[in-house]
């Protein structure tokens, strides 16, 4: 119970409670911005798990913020053991902001730097190539399982 209180909000504690039910290490945990905080990523990484997720702008360092005028495909990133005013040290975490049609913020404990890929996006009637961080692709692949599970679950009434 003490560990839960150190991590933060009730939302964060849901993740911690679920992970603590399994004694195994080495899970790849994907989460959306509702659950992602630097403290949660540190805690889960220190428990032996890899964590990737989107996060909210108020949970990362201000130098990663982007203006609306930034061109599509702009990427800003940094790695550090401390990225916010949260008093947590430990795991190396990558924080990344990427301008697609809007700005997307990522956190990851399993990416040490930014590798870029090219993604294809629709712009009007044409397809354009946009630089994207590899973490965006990894996150998309990991979250597909969640989308499939949601689709299957919606087929049944409880």
C-alpha cells in the first residue's frame, strides 16, 4: 500500500495494482495519455517492465512543447532520468513530441533515442510523406491489440 501512495493519483494506482498482481517481469505495457505519467513509467520500469505511451503536455518538460505553426513532421525529444517537477529518479525515459495533424506527446522506457520513419498521410486529395518518430509506430502496433479487444468486447452483452 505504501508504494501506491508514492506513485500518485487513483488513476495511476489502477495500473500499479494490476501490474503488482503478476509476479513476472518483462511485460511490454502500452498506455494512453489518461494513465501516463513520468512517475508511473519510473515505477513500472523499476519493476522490470518496458512502458510506452502517449502523455499530456503538462506531464513533460516545457522544451518539448510545440507551437501550432511548427511544420508537420517536426520532432523534438530528450532522454533523462527526471523530466518534470515530480520528485522521482531512476529509469532513463525518452520524451518526444511529434507534430502530425496535431501535436502528440510520447514517453518510453524502451527507446533510447529517436529513429525516424516516413509515414504516409492524406493531405487534401493527395498522399504526403511525413517524418515520424519510431516510437509512434511502436505505440500504434502495441495499441492495436487494445482496439481489437474493444471490438470483440462490444460484440457481447454482459
